[in-house]
């Protein structure tokens, strides 16, 4: 059993990698195009274009006798008859023709005038005259049923006139043999080229052959004896209708020509060498190998790789065409183009996400993407007054400040890479001794204390540092520890706080988790309601239900703390059920009083993989008689949200039940525009980090405006979190934001206080 789990884990790991998914989807797309012939019209077009690069001449071994307009005018008829055909056959044979083929089914009756003479001519040249057999539908599945009369067939051979036209007439294929009501017969092309050893299969005509180079003689000239041995001796003759009333077809990327020329072109294709059709699989396999080895970051658009694709998909087919070897390249081309541009798009997304737009330095996301482990002490430096410094200047000075901080960090470690996000600067030190690092940070502190010049103004900068030395942990884990330690240093007013896993924090978390269920049961955990203000009506139209924990010993415990622990140890379902029940109960009581009111409940992305979720929600609604339209599910922890069909199907099922989906913390982590494209969300909540300084930070202002406009264009409502000032509220109203919540509208409070002060909140916000 354990042996089976390991491969499944490996497959799951591969699928969770976005680049692996690009390779897999590209392989499936290419295979689908190849198996279904979906790209055949484009393939035919490419092959036809390649034929224009070559100009082949006919061998001269086959001559067409044209039943042209001049012949029919001379005969004062619109067709020839068997008696005339008898004279033509005799004249051709006397001139030395080796064989004569009729590119028609010869529909005449043995009692037709002149038929007896034609039969006598066939008797004189047994096995040297061939008549055509055809069918009503395509030769692939049909049987040749239109054959000459028995009296004609007794002394003449039979050849198939079957042809398969490709979509849009961009190419034509010919069989080597066809089944008829009289048995298997060779095609006209195979017989003309003496390829009668082939018993099955098809081939594509080489339309690089210039059909005007095929020798021709007018039927009337042959009939009147104006044909010499020099024209036909030792050659095979094909008699076909070429008059203006005859059936014509378009040559690929060329002019129209009578059908007899198509059969002769097919025969000329076989005369030189037998065509070899390798199909789409060889190029598919080669490109698949190149694609799989070049999907890594920054490798998809390398010139050498693109040149390799060009050689495989364009140069090699052109070269092989000269040797009668046909490669189909469109399935591989579709696969390569899809994988290349998807990988390139992912590269751009990663570049954007891993670069701090304000400072140009690598972001913390870039650090997280370095790998699972890293050597070296990890330092997180937090500037205490970062926002105040940025806000005190009219222009954009964040890049200047970040550059100055980076320059001072590199005084003692010149080659270190500095990562930046907000007021946090992070790097992996080259120093290995923790004491030496502390001394280095003290020196950095003294340097920064001397002041930093920004835009001609000296600025006082204060900072605190967190250090993680647990090299065995992952980068993400170490980064979180260092940043948490930096925050601890700020609170304790220490220059450096060193994270030590031996302090018992893990044991405290486990203890906290163990007491969570008891805390819910005895009332320590309760639900607070924070109002949501509609900016159009200036009324509170809903609230967000938030879990709170008042611990008897530690006091209020941060929701981020116990919710995060519940997430990590997969205990989030119990607390979600508790909050959901309280929220629905409160909303139902308010709706029964005649208010149009909705309540929002946070749903962890982890729960979207739980098949019991819809039932849990619907049971809560039914228990308190609340319509689904009054409940909004805010999807949190979007960085853990996968894009599997099950997750999307779960959300679609919830929406179908009448519930509304909201994307929480939009603009941070993975909650970006990419999620709007495939999540069935009705609402977007802009993270408070973008709202807090919207009235003083032009970058935040522009970003929020863009999010609102984008969300509205996609039919989503927008809620702004973290509104703490009247200026921010007025600005959001001018940007046409739909709803807001934050301390300015109202703090999270128990529901009894929420209902008591609800009218006051509306009036205060309006004023």
C-alpha cells in the first residue's frame, strides 16, 4: 500500500507544478490535434505552400489525349462515341503507344452505335487498354460500383478513378488499390506508374509538378491520324475530357485543371520514387522532448531553442519533400506554440510577482521561489516609520529609500541579494556566526542613525531586525520566522530578535489547538460583526462575521494566530461551522425584522476540497430559515487554493444553490486578476493594505482604481476593507467602489451591539 502512495504523491507533486501542467496540457493538445486530424486543413495549406518552393517537370512517359473544345467542335457533338474511340485506339497503337487508359467509367451500352467496333479494337489489343471504374461517394468507405459493361471488360483492364479531396480542396490523396463490385482493382495512377505491387494504402500527390509540362495531344488530331511515333511510341496514353464543359478542380494554391491532370500528377509522383508519409508522430516526439527540456523559467524563448523548433517544424519538412518523404508538423507546431507562449506568460507573471514594483528590488516572493532549503542566516529588517517616510514626500521616493537601505546593507556584505516588500528588507547573510551577524547589524544601525538623504532631505530611519538560524527549515518557514521575530523586536524595542525554535512556541500552538474545541463550547470563542456600508445608498446593508477568542489566561488571541493554527492542523471545519451558525442565526433575525441584510462568512480554501461543505452550509440556512441570497462566502487563504476541476465545481455548486462567492484580500498573494477569470465570484474585497494609505499614496490610489474598474467590467461588485478615515471613504466613493468596511464605518462587535448602533453608524458615515 505504501508503495502505491509514493507514486501517487509524485504524480500529485508533478501536477501541482504549473510548468509541469503546461507540458502535460501541451502534450494532450498536440496528441488531440494529431489523432483527430483537427489541423489537417492547415497542414494541407503548409504542404501546398512548400510545393511552391519546388518546380518539378513531368517525366514525359505519360501523354494525355485531350477531348478538348477543338475536338468537340470538329465532331459537332458534345462527347465522343465508342466508334471514334476505336479509331483513336487503333491510331495510337499503330504509332507505338504501349498502353491506353480511359479516364472515364465508359458508360456506353454495347448496343450503342460504334460499340461493336470498339469491342473489336479491344480484342486486337488484349491487356493494353484500360477503362475506368468509379463510385458515388468517397473511396475510403465506398465500393466502386460504376463499371463498364461486361462486353467491354472482357478484353479491357479496369482501373480505379477514386480520389479523396482534403478539406477546402487544399490537397488530394489517391489509393493504390480500390475495392469494386468486381474485386480489387489498381488505381489509374498506380497502373500508369507500374506500382501494381502495392495492394493497400494511400498517398498524396506531389503538386510541385507543373501540370503544363505534361505532354498532350488533341483527340481530333489522333482521330485524323495526325500523330507520330515520336509523340507516343513506348509511352502510356491517358484519354480524358478537358473541354470547357468538363469537370475541373483547383490545384492546391493554383489554377483549376481537369481531373485527368490530377491522375497523371499522382502517377508522376509514383514514377520517381514511392512517397513515404511519416505522419505527425515523429515531429511530435522530437518537439515534445525539446519542449519538456525547455519549459524551465527563462528557457522557452532562448534563440537556440527557437532555432531548433524552426529546423524541426519548417526546414526539415522542406528538405525531406525533395526525397518524397512527407512530415506532418501542425500538431507539433500547435504544441510548441502553446507551451512556449504559456511558459513565456508564466515567466512574465513570475517576473512581475518577484519584483517589487515600487523599488525595483526582488520581492519576498522571489525569495520564496529560491527553493526548499538555503544555507546562511536569514535576516529580516523592518523599518518602523516606513509609511510615514513615504507619505511625507510628494513624489515617489520609495525606490530612492530602498536603494539607500540596500546600499548600507551591502557595505559589509557587498554581494548579498536584498529582497523588499513594504517596510521589510530581507537577505541571506554570508556570515555564519550569529554573534558576528549581531555585531554587523549594530554597525548597520549606527550607520543608518546618521540619517539618510532622500530627495535632498535628511530622513531619520528607525529599524529592528529578526534573524532565523534554523537552516534545516524551508525558505518559506524561515522567512516567516524572521519576519515574526522582527515584529517581536519592534514590540519589545530591541534591535535584534533571534528566532529560536526551542522556546516552546510549537508546544504552545499545539496546546492552543487542543483547547480550541473547549473554548468554542464554553463561550471563549465568539463571533463579532463588522458592518459593510453601501456607498450608493449610504446604508449598512450587511456585515462580516469574524471569529474572536478571549483566552482566560492570555487574554485576546489574535485571529490570525488561532485561525492559522486551525488551518495548519486541518481543524478549520469546526470553527467555520461555529461561525456559520452564529452568522446565519443573526442574519435571519435581522431579515425577519424586515431588513435587507446579508452576512459574510470566511471560508478557507482548504474547505473547498471538503465534499461536506455544501451540506454544512445548506443545513445552517435551513435551520434558521435564511434564504441563500443573504449569505456571502468569502474565500480566504487563496495561496492554498488549487485550480482543480473539483474546487471550481464545488464553487459552482455553491453558486447554483443561490449563494454568493467573494474573493477576500484581493491584490495580495494569489488573489489576483488570474482568479477572476475562472472563479465564479460575485464580489471582490480589496485588501486593507491598499486602502490604508489610499488618500496619500498615489500608487495605492491608482491600483485601487484599476481593480475597481477591472472588477466592474467583469460584472463583480467591489468591497474595500480597512477604511479608517473620512477622506478614504470619500475617495472610494468617487472611484465608484460599491461597499466599504473598516473602523471608520464600525469596529467588529457582538451582534447585540451591532444592531443597537447600526442607525448611528449609517448617519455618521453619511456625515
